C-alpha cells in the first residue's frame, strides 16, 4: 500500500501544471502516489502532464473526454486512490519539498 495519495484535478492549466507537478515529483518523502486527472482540457495541459510525469511509477494520469467538474474529478480520485491518507493539490499550486 502507498503511504499517501495526492489528487491533482487539472483543467486548462498549461501555464501552471509543470511547476505544480514538479513540486510534487521532487518531495523528500518518496512513498506516495499522485493521481493527475485531466478534466477534458482544451489547451496543452495533458501533453505537459505526460511530459512532466514521464515514466515515474508514482504518478497515474487519467483523462476525461468531456468536462465533469472539479467535484466529480476529486471524487473519482478518491475512489481510485490506493491509500487511506489523501491530499489534494490544485493544478495552479505548488508545494514545498517537505509537504509530504
């Protein structure tokens, strides 16, 4: 089981998502998973997400073909989280390396 699950809802955030995911990717704690859920972005958010995440097994990327809204996305993340400890980071936020 993963120590912590972080859920990142994403929608048209191409200007912010790289910094947000990089701040999660380089945490001092490595035992976590991050679910990045793209809610049918119409910009290049999903492409940037896939570039930043790369082959990092701690990250799982989901993408919806039609916009569902942030509440639906968060609940989807909760349902697919592998940990009972869940945190949320918005796609336009970034966190300190000791956040986790």
